[in-house]
C-alpha cells in the first residue's frame, strides 16, 4: 500500500462520509497467490463487501474457509444469459473458457501449451443481473473480471448492474486467443453505451513468435496479446455523481495509481463543500 493511498484514506475519513464498498470479482481464484489490491479497502472500511465467483464448488468452499470478514465466494459461471454453455477445459485450468481455444493461432507463439484443449463439458451460466436481483444486493461500486475471453459476455449480462458502477477492471485480448471471442475494441464500444470510457492498461502481456526466444524466456511480450483494461465513468459526467460515489471513485482510482483522477474527484467534492481536502492531500503527495 502506497503512502499516497494511506494519506488519502486519512483525508477522506475527515469528510465524515460513511463509505461502504460493494465489489464484485469474477474469476476470483489466483493461481499465483496475488490478492487483488482492492481487498485492502476492507481494512479501512469494514462494512464493505467483496463478492467473488469461481466455477468449482470445492474451490469456492476452500476460498470461503480462508476468506477474511466481508468476503464471500460463489460457485457460479457468469455469462450473457441464463443458459447452458460449453466450458472448454484446457491443460492448465487458468486458461479454461466459455470460448474454444484458437489452437491454430496459439501454435504460432511460444508459451501456449497450457491453453491446449483437454476436454469440454456443459455448464449452466447465469447473469450478474440475475444474481444481484436474487440476492438483493445493493448498488455495486466496482467490478473486476478475468474469465479468459468471456468478459464481454459477463458485461452483457450485467446491463442493469453496471448503471451504478464507478470503475471496471477487465481482462481484454488484442488477438483472438479463443475462437470468436470479443476483443478489446468490442468491449470498449459496449461500455461506451453505458457511460464508461477507457482509462488505461495495467501492463501489456504477450508472447514471441516461434522459434525466437528473448533472454530464453517464452513469456516475454514481443506481440502484445492481452492486458487488464481499466474503465471509468465518463470524465465529463463525474461531477454529477453523489458525494459518496465521488469519494469512492477517488479511492478506487488511487488503488490503481491514477492519482490525477483521485485529485479530480476530491476537487469536485471540495467545490461542493468549500473544503480543501484535495489541496491538503496533494501537498502531502508532493512532499514525498
């Protein structure tokens, strides 16, 4: 956790606005034990909730047994509708998807043996809107999605939910690792209809074409293939959201080191209340 972020929390708590985050994480299991940075919000705003989704019931049970207070995982596959879909299971389960691996394309690149198709099975998908309505969950503030090419399907099944969402972090691909999967541009175009604009990439990942290896590492990206893309409420309309949502977006932006957006949100709050929180925070940042 950065000093800028902890300083920002201290300043926002001075506003006396009671913040309670509702966060959705789709594709919650981490094969490399990397907990998402938004989990730290639970330490400072203990009334917040994180709802996660993973396919396997046993995986969810284990995750729930180890979860911190405020976190709950559900063994559901989210999709564009309540329907039966094929799940394409790959050699490594982290590459399994509702879309079939595009093996002809994958074969051109190093490091994709893990994405080879092993088997497929039929599963039931539900929409996020259906889940939110059924569980009577309050407005969602933030969504993180990592479902191997099916991210747009999840968003299409969440058109009511995302109307109140402040920020989305979504894995996207630039070339079709899976057959007929939606690519980054399609995700952007869809979210534009719901008042979201692209903000930035959280790194760029990819591979090299065979047989070339750079530094003998098959995971070095010469061809950029995927990334996590950050989407935010359209900057032209942010000033129209409530005080609570302004401060939430301020903190969510700081988590992903968009301190300029955090300052912008806090400045909007200051204009409404004739306060100096943004200036006071920035003076601390500049001192570091």
